[in-house]
C-alpha cells in the first residue's frame, strides 16, 4: 500500500510497516509482543494523564497576566503548546516501539507467512493509528467511555441523574454538622421552627473560621470589619427565592439596556459574526441561570432540590444580606457572597482590568459596578455575575476555530443547561472550562457538557446541572 506523500501519510506508511512486523512477531511470540506493547503504551498513558495537570497548573499560576497574541490569551497558548508536546511524545513513543519490535523481529529472523491472525494484527494497528490521526473524536469517545464508568452520561441538555432529586419535606433531611449546618444553624434533622441568630451564631462564626485559616491576610479582616459586622438580622431584606430570581433578572435587563456591545467586540477582538454569537448567547441568560450558578458556588451538595429549598429558607429567614456576606471558607482571598467572587474575577487598577471588570468598561460610568469585591452590595452581585459570564463567553468564542464556531452557532439555543455549566466551571478554572468546551464542540455537542470536563471541574458541572434543573420547576 502506498500512502500519500504527506507527513501524516509517511507516518502511516511507517506504522504500516511496523504493523507487518508486529503481525509476524505476535504470531510467533505473543507474550513478548504483549510485553513490548505494554511498555510502549504505558508512558503514553502516563503523559496523557499528567500533562493536563501540568497545563492546568501552569495556566492557573498566571491568572493575573494579561498577555495575548492576536485573539489567543496566554493560557490558551500554553495549553495548545503543551498539547502539541503530548502529541509529539505519543508519536515518538509509537515510533520507538515500532522500531524496537522491528529490530526484534529481524534479530529473531522470523519469516513467518501472513496468517489470518497476523493479517488482522496489521489491519488493526493501521486502523487504530489512522483513526487517532484522522478522527480526533475517538479520543473524546474514549474519555466519555471512561467517564461513563463513573457516572451515567446523558444526551445533551439533560442533567445526569445524580442523587435523589425529590425533596418535598426537608424534615427528612439530616443536615449533620458540615457546611449545610454552618450555613443554616441546623444540626441533625431540619426544623422550620428553629430560632437562629444568623449574625452571632453563624455569620461571625463563619468569618472567624476564615480568619483563623488565613491570619496573615489583612484584606480578609477588612472585609469582615467593613461589611460582615454591619449585618443586622432585624433590618435584613427578606424575600422568597422567586423574588430573588426576579432581582437577578432586573440586573441582567439593566446591563443589557446599557452595555456597548461594539466596545465588547473591540476589547475581545471579536469579528462581527463572533460578536453576534457572543451577544446572542449572553443575552439569552436569565435570572434562573444566574441563581443556578450561585447555588453551585454557595451550596455544598449536588442535590438541586435541596439546595433550592435551603437557599429559599435563608432568604426568608436571614435575608438577602446574609447570603451576600457568606465568606468562602477555603480560599485566601476576600471572597464572599452568593457568587464567591475573588480579585481574579473582579479587578481593575489603572488600565488593567480582569473578568467582570473588563466587560464593566463597556458600560456607561454611572451604570458600572464597583471594581472591588468588598464594595459590592445588593444587585451589584448579580450584575458582576452577569458581566463575568459575558467575559467568559466572549473569551471562549474569540478563540474558537471555524468548525467549533459553526457547531456552537448551531446548537447553543438547545443547550441552555450546558451553557450555564460552562459559565459556572469557567468561574473556577477558566483554562479547564475552555478546553472542555472546545472538546465538547469538536465532537458535535452530542453529549452533556459534563462528559467533556476534567476532574478539576467535573463536580462543578454536575452540581450546576442539578441546580439548573431544579430551578426550572
């Protein structure tokens, strides 16, 4: 067989010749062949497993660096380069294994004729390599199969059925003494009659825990003194979950009325057709989408119905101010509130703007949100979450190739829950979320976005799907 004289063709020809020798050797020495194949495959699998860790580590070590080449952010350049190294190592490992097997076959002097088994070995090896080179979706399907061993994979726009979702009576739920208990003041079985001092019994205790964990962070102390200590349960603004969703919707509507989309396109380097798509997807978001995102950040469980009911209870009893002052216990930043923002998502000094603060520049000055987490109050939190969502959507679309752009343009209207999952995961690890989105789009968005995620953001995607689904009822 003669392959086209291209790099891929030459490589396939080389693999074909090695496959011939693999066929000969495997028929005579199957155990030796298995050992050689295992030795060749092991380092490839190791690189596949560890390289994403390195990429994520590198990208997340540079969250404050605002460097781009064309439309590519620095973290995308690093990610693409690292993936190129992975492919190079795979090819090198395959070539080395083939050369070794070839030399072993020549040394042994095996001149066995082709048999049915040898022919199948040759065809199988060539087909496998051709598939990997010509059809990248095979890699995605393999990953999907691995994920399916952990949890069932659902068709696109259907949340995976993790956990029991029907919680009609919270009195059957045992809150234990974990984070749910810390947020609600309830230990053991839920009781709607329980009287809770949300300021001294809960909020002060939560902030004290954060201050103990990070004693050398003055900004956390400042946030506690200037914001949390001013919470007064008697004067808190109590409301229902539906009322809070309506507040989020009003915040979205206000931004949509005043946002200069041409300026957004200019800041993110979006061509006209990409700007159109970024605007269409962003303006399709509603108050329920933002609250699903908030539940993911604030609530510890993957049970959407339970998260919704606990959130509603806190709004009715402690008021929105309590929720908007709950600190993030596990990071060293002055992050608090239902969206748990940090300075990586909201930051503006001089001409340097990050995340929500970047899109904020496209609003008239009298409609902008504060550029410091400590200064956010009331609906500023919802506006910040929406602006950050626009930032992550625009950032992703600016780096999409023609094929992935076409897929997103075609499927986004029928994949609302997957769009929200991307937004929520990008809040936590933008590099991982971007790679997951591109993997999802490269394979036609045929499966739930969750199946494209890595282990760093998979939990966030699962939780967001459940929260979004619960809020549709």
